[in-house]
């Protein structure tokens, strides 16, 4: 393995706010050809789990999209033919419980106004089990699966 004598290192000094990012170009995609859609509500993670590389990759400061942005992306996917499910690709959907509750209220309203066209899935820590109100809201918003990583002590 050889490396060039001179390497350039690119480093982001400040991450762009999620609210400033453009929506994905769903108008270029035929969503009928996909098993499921994906949407991202947050990036980064404030926790210090020793096995996890997310804070090193995306930072400890959690950045969020607005619930309105998420709902507009869902509308765009639905308009392009998506049927079935949407996966929230956030590394920890409940990293900011207050923001998650706000998003869930918007998702419940979105689902009710459209006749519940989509099922949602996400990843979350087991801290979710300590949030019965969030679990109830997730059920009402039509979350059908939550993936939880479990680390065993040595």
C-alpha cells in the first residue's frame, strides 16, 4: 500500500443545520419501485456509549429537522408512489425526547389527515421503555417496529 507524498485533509469546522438542508429530490424517483422509504429527523448523538462511532462521525450536538420538513418529505414520497413503510434512519430516534414528542404529534396529525397510508420503523435505545407516553404516541403514529441494540456487560 502506498500513499501520495502530499495528502489533503478536509474537515468540516461547523456542521450545517438540518433545517437548512434541501429536501431530497424525490421528484427524480419512482417510489413505487422501492420496498420502503427513508427519512432522517436527526443527526449526531449526545450520548457516550463506548462502542458507538456516531458521535465521532456526526458530532455530539444533536441537529434536528423540523417536524414540518419531515412531513413535507413524507408528502413527497407519497406523491411519488410510496406505499408501505418509511424507516427513520436516525441512530437514536429518542435522543431528544422533547423533539421526538413534537415530531410524533405532527406524524399523528399527518397520518390522521391522510388515512394512515404509511407504517414507520426506527432505531432507539432501551430508554424508550421508560417513556410510556412516547410509546403510546408511536403506536398512534403507526410505528410498527423499533430496533434496539442491546449490549451485554462483561
